[in-house]
C-alpha cells in the first residue's frame, strides 16, 4: 500500500494506491496544528494499514514531525517529504527554489504527466495559486487570497455582514446580504481566474495553453469560469503517486 498525503493549511488529504497506478478512496481531515502524534494516531490508525511507502507534501512545517513520528513509531517507515533531494522530474526557475511549496511541485508533476508538458495549474485552497509550467519547468507563480480567506476577511472587517457558506449563488445579482456576498465571492473569484488565465496565455503567447483547476474549492468555481479549464480534484495526489515511483 502506497500512502499519499497532502498537508494543507486548512485540510489534510490522504490517498491510497494498491497498484502504484491508481488512487482509491481519499480521506480528508481538518488541519489542526496543535494536535500531537498520538492524537493524530487515533485517527490515522483507522485509515492506514500496512503501508509500504509514504510520500508527503506539506506546507505546514509544524505537522511534519507529527506525521514522521506516527509512521516511524507505528509502522517503522521513514516517510518521503517532498523537498530537496527528492526526484520529481520537474525543474524550478525561481530566485529561491526552496520557497516553492511542495504542493505546487506535486501539482505540476501531476499536470505535466496527465495533461501537457506546458500547462497552467490553478489550486484553490487557503490561497489560490497559479503555477505556470513550460517544458516540465516551473517558470512562475501567482498567489492570491483563497475563497475562504477572502470570505473570512470580509466578515471580520465588516460589522453588519453575516457569515455565509461557500456555495454557488442562485443568481448573479443578489437581493439580500447572504446572496450578495455569495455572488461577490464566487463570481468574483471565477472572474479573477478567467482574467489571470487570459493574461498568462497572452504573456507566454500560448492561446491554447492547457489549464487545470484543482483544490478544495475547485468544483464550486469551475462551472462559473468562462475560460476552458479542466477539473481534477485529485491532481496533487496523482503527482505524489508519480513521485513515489520515481523515489521507490
């Protein structure tokens, strides 16, 4: 059993692969930085049985030791954390390559192997990121506030606006506070994505550039975008599975 783990700022995704080619059921946990290895172990022991290899992408350094301890203590396995020294097949062009998050790298690996060597990956999480990959090389990234981050900031800074669920609004122009906020968040984010996609395509002179949308909120926004964009909720886990085989 190969275990694939994406530790994000808001949630943790855990996938399993028995054959090294396909991913079975995916579990999701809330990211809780204060929980110990033993506390996580109570949940992880029910999900993970007899792992052969573990690959982890993490943007939460506080949890790296927690997960390392769990796999060492309960399974005698040293997990592979995506970072320096790990084979990915992806090059990075950046002022400081160490700043490029494991999630961006894993997404890029998944995209270039499943879609095209030149592509744009959009990941909707706590932050919304745009990663441009050309000839299997990360050429540049754009980072913007994510949907939940934008919503929480809006509600926190305005006394009279209510908290709302992130869901597709019934219509563009709302007639009450909740619908107005939903419309602004969802259509605003979709329009931002469309605009940035068009700008990137123009700058790199690739009008037919392959664009892939992933992340926790991807399915909410995908249908609202006007640009042709592929939806792949498991992209990062697919990338981690490929990285697992490269580092077997």
